[in-house]
């Protein structure tokens, strides 16, 4: 799956008329703080990866002062090695986190007092990639082939095979580490490889000179949400107005980020990315944000940014329990609180 330029132009058009003029690099400026509501306690936003354009809306909201405009002080924290974000958030009442749907559900099933409140991505970027000349373009093309996945992808692939009527042995699934995984695809040891579709295919193209073929798993029945905002029951009960302010600023940040993808990518690469990391490459970040934008806006209207559809959430939850991705399936009342974001109305 290559970048869909037509969709990208449409996506940029959603938000560009209102905000692009004020965001064009290098005219990007921090906003002056508006008259603030009564001071609210500070919160920490715990990300599930390092600073890069996967969090462009939040980073731009931070840079432009959008959180402060809404009267809330937010500290953005990048992921640290071996961190399980739902566990960290559950132990810190004044914290919001983001994570994949399955990790939030797993924590809830174990009794963690957490609820999902909105989402950044409308679909999981979990995908398989194959070599450009492989002619392996669909799931059924992989029957009889070897597919390398990470530990968290083994049961996901069982779900995908089951939903698509393939028996467990139809596709050979091999659990692999992250190290040197591209080598194993390029040298033919593996026929397909698990990837995160908003990032890893760009690195593949830089190395090989051509984009891989992508098989997004949301097109094959894995209808999970990703980069889901969630928080503690305590924060929901004690400071709902704080969460509302956070969500409003965050999604305004996303609207502004998608209105000026080149400028936002440059800002993230030069201001927030860890020095020496691949995320300081402006071109890499711009291409990644183009892909990210597709996941933020997939299947929704601009007014619905952040939307979680309860029926889809529960259907995916039930499938995850059926295929052992989570131990049990929490009900909607125990899992979601969608009352604080207008995109969920």
C-alpha cells in the first residue's frame, strides 16, 4: 500500500483553510495564552513511544500553547524501555496515557481502574510487508508461506486467520525479535514481516530503494483502535473538566498538524525528536506524518476526530478474548467513558 496522495490532499483540505496560513514554516508561532479558567492541577501525558510524528497533534499542542490556552498544564513524557503504559497510568491517578486497544483491555481485565476516552488512530497500523516484487498482495497469497511476527503479533495473526476462514496451519507464523528483521525478509528467509505501517515501510524504502507491499491487518478483520487515550477512574471522577480541556487541545493540535504536514514534520524533527535518532530526519517524518494522517482520519468526518464507536470497540474486544489476546472481555461500561469528547457524540 503506497501513500494515497488523493486521500492526503483531501485530508489536508479538511483543515487547511482554517489553519494552514498560521502554521506555515517558518511562520509557525506559539499562541498567546487566552484568559484562563481557574487553575487546574497539572497532569502527565504518558506516550507509548518516543517523540515523533505519531504524536504530532500533542507535540504541536504543546509547542503552540494550546493546553495552556485551555487552562491545563500538561507534561508530555516519551516511552521508556520496558514500560507498559497502562500499568504506569494505573499507578498514577493524575495521568493520561495512550496505548493500543488490546493493552488497555488487558489491564482492565486484570482489574486496573482505567477507561478509554477517545482515540488518535481509527485503526491499528499493524500490517505485514512483503518485498516489492514478491506478488504477495493479499492474505491468501501467504498461504504456505513463512511470516515473521513479534511476540505481540502471534495471537493477532491467529485472529486474522480465523476471521478469514484459514486454519491455524495455513500460514506459518514465526516469532522473531526486532533486531535484523529486515535482513531476514530481504534475504528470503521470511516471505512477509510484521510492521507498523506509519513508520517502518519508510525505513524499508530508504534501504531498498522501493516501497514494500503492505497488507494492513485492519482490512483483514483486526479492527482494533490504536493510540487510544485512556485515564484513571479517579481522574475521571475528580477532574472531568481537566480531561475535556486536554482532549480539546490535543485534537485541535491534530487538526493543525494535518493542515500543515511539512511544517509540523520539520518542527517535530528539529524540536522534539531525540538527537541522533532517525526521527530527526525531516523527510522521514514528513512521509510518516502523511501515513499517520490516513489513520487519524480513516473512515470519519473532520468533526469526528477522536471518535470511538462502542459497537466496534466491543466487537474487537470479544474477538480478542476469543483468540486469547486478552484473558476476558470487559463490558463497555467497564471499558469506555466517551462522555467527555464531542467526537464521540
